[in-house]
């Protein structure tokens, strides 16, 4: 009966008559152009409002809390523009991540990463600052093509992960509530851009005026998450360049909660690193997609390293 | 964005696979008009991300269709209405834009929540695996399994209800 029902559904799906409207692509293109124009106009209005709002709020340079946040309507303008900048920058996001750890770690989690389109690369460094693991990923329709170089073992492998490594999607900043035990810092820094986009989309990031960061008067967005008792659980502060609307720096403060710092992929590889993390700071640099910069997205295999079979 | 190149690439793509893509969009959205809107919204997003798309634009377009449908793209597009940019296909809708009334189950698909409908369409029409559907929808395989199962069960219930309610003999039967 079930098979019959499914077959009937499939056959009705196949029988749906459709005729694409002529000019659909052109109409979408016009919408895209129009949307950009509107976004830019709205954002320009937003900048003026934010500047006024930020000054009135009189925020100090330290802290980054929500006190003095400007009106939500104003934040929405900025949020829409940051979202647009992130999705349309066309530049390579180069980030450097630094962890403030609780106690001594035998392995460092600090390191650089690059992300561009469906390609990304992360390098983990040893406490001495030498490469530990160099991990490149390219998302394709067949799965994630991974190229991993293991420096301590002097090996490398390539594999196609056809299925998600974990049984559930990684948590994003919008899922963080109620003191969940999450691998937040690792998930966050593996792809801060996606986390930031999620935070902007679900509205947890709110505008909190201006702060001086990296030599610029950056717009500040803050997500303050509390546990069920109302105590600070996690604070994400994002500083944005007021000209390009691209992130300059992001800081994740765990308020003393003990988050582990290992990804599941690494766990399956026998390289579990469970280090309590107090805070994570990510600095952003946006690189044009030149041939040289695009080459940075692929791990280099040092001479003499042996190829091994990767984890399935 | 380089305008002409993506326009011509996507026009070629729609010339070759437009019916296939639109059928999926119509199934995901529940009506012809909404399906066209959904496809147009997905195309718009492809234009916006054109510089960062690597590889096959059809794959990106399909994934975008799935994402938008699963996320209830209509709600997300509300800001466009406020800005006066939203197309008004409803103005043209006199019922002819709806999926053919004879397509009983397809009509009932509209009654499912977006994520259930997307799971059903991706699993039973696009024939994606649970893992592929999970990746397309941005959720776990378990969630897909549950959504598709609930969606199918709900469709079966609605179908039974609809057929009973719509049969004159049901009310006229005296035993």
C-alpha cells in the first residue's frame, strides 16, 4: 500500500504540466540589480542613522555589551548591508584564529584559514607555531573533497566525504541557548562567515555603536546569549568595516563555560583535542581572488610526505 | 557582477532544463505561480553569488531552490514586499495558475509545512538520498527521515479525508 501510494505520488508529480515563462532569467537579473540598488540606498540611510545612534549611545571602547544598543530599525539597515557584503564581496576571507585556553594545551588550536566559495582551508599550529594539520576542503555535488596533510606523521591523504560526517548539522549561533553542551568555538571558527551570516539572519546580532578596532572606527554588532537563569552564556562581538561592511574582527566569549575545542572530523582521525576554551578571537583580512591568493586555498604537500588512505 | 555572461549561461540552462527545474519548483511551492516565483528567487540569488560560484551553476541553482523552499522562502521575501519590489503573480491568478485539479496529491502537498513538503519532493521526486536531502535542507538525515515520513503520512490522511468528503455517496449513504 505504501509503495502504491508513493508510486501514485511520483506519477502525479511527473504529470504536472509546466511551461517556463519567457524572460524569467532576465526578470531575475533585473530584480538582482534592483535589490542591490535598494540595499545600497537603504544602507546609506542606515549609516547616517547608525552614526547618530552610536554617538548618542556613547559606547566605550571596552566590553562590547548590549547596553546602549541603537534602535532595532537602525540595526536592521546595517545587518542587511553586512549580509549583502558577506554574500557578494567576491573576495577570499582570510582569517586568523586565536584561542584563550583554560589551562595548558598539548596542542595549539590557533591558526590561519581561508574561505572562498565552496573552497576552504584551515591550518592548525603547534604550540611552537609550526604547522600541525593542514586541512583543505572543496564542496562538490559528489561530497566534500578533503586534502589533509598531517605534519607530525609526515603523511597526507585525499578523500571524498559523500555523507555528512556528523548525523546532525553543526550548531550555529542561532541554536545557542539553554546552556547546551556544544563544540561551539570549533564550529564557529571552522566557518565564522557562515556563523555570522546565521547570526545576522536570525537577528541575534544587534547593533551596539562604534569601537576602534584594527585602526578603524568599526561598527559593532553583539549577540548576547543567556542561559535559562538569565546569566551570560555566550557573547559574540563582531566588528565591521563601516566602508565595506565586511567583518574586521570577531570575538566569542564563553564566560567561563567549558566548551570543547575538537571537531568530529578530527576525532574520527584519532586527533581529538578537548581543550576548554574561554574565548576565541578571529581577525579577518579580505583578499582579492588573484591566482596567487586562490592557490592559498589548497594545502601544499611537502616533499617526502607519504600518501595514506584517509578515513572513509 | 558581469551581467551578460551569467544571463546567457542561465538562459541556456533554462532552455535545456527549464521544464525540469520549474516542475521541481512548482512541486516545492505548491502552485505554478508560486513555483515560478520560487525559481525566479533562486535565479536572483544565483546572480548575486555568481562571482563566488565554482563549478556547475545548475547544482547551485538546485541547492538554492531546495534551501529557499525548506526555509519558507515566502516569509523571508517579506522585506521585498515592503520595498515595493515584490511581483504580484496573484493578480493573474484566476485558478488557472494552480496545479491541475485532477492532480489530487499534488494539490494536497500545499497543505504540508514547507520542510515536510521539501523533504517529500526531494526524496520522492528528485530521488535524493536521505543524506543528500539532509545536506540540501541543512539538517540531519534523521530530521529528513522524520519529515518525509510525517509528510507522506499526512498526505495519505488528507487524501483519504478529501476523497471521503468529496464523494457524494458518503453523505447520502444510509446503510
